[in-house]
């Protein structure tokens, strides 16, 4: 993963769909435009969910990676 200046980290490890996405939406609502949220998830379904969500809203999925069964997303608030 690239180095990004993360403003908030949200660890949703152990949570199943749709909770990682719902918690990320709440966290994004608390950030200011341009700030970055890093989300850590263990639910494989989150890959599809985060991509679909960011395709439909003003937020940008800057990065998505899988490391040792953990899915890590960097999302910039729109």
C-alpha cells in the first residue's frame, strides 16, 4: 500500500456485511471534505460493497488491498 496521510482509522475486523460499510459511512460523515479514512475489514464481501458504494457517491476509493485476510481501504471524503 502507498503511504497516505490518514485522518482516521476504522477497524471493523470480525464484523459481517453490511456492518463494515455502515460504520464507514458514519465515520465519513464525521470527516471534512478531502480527509482520508482507512477501513480495516475481515469480511470478503466488503470488497464488493466498498467499491459499489464509492462508485455511487462523491467519496473516492483511493486504495483497496488484501493483506493476510484483512481488507484495507483508503477512502477520501468527497
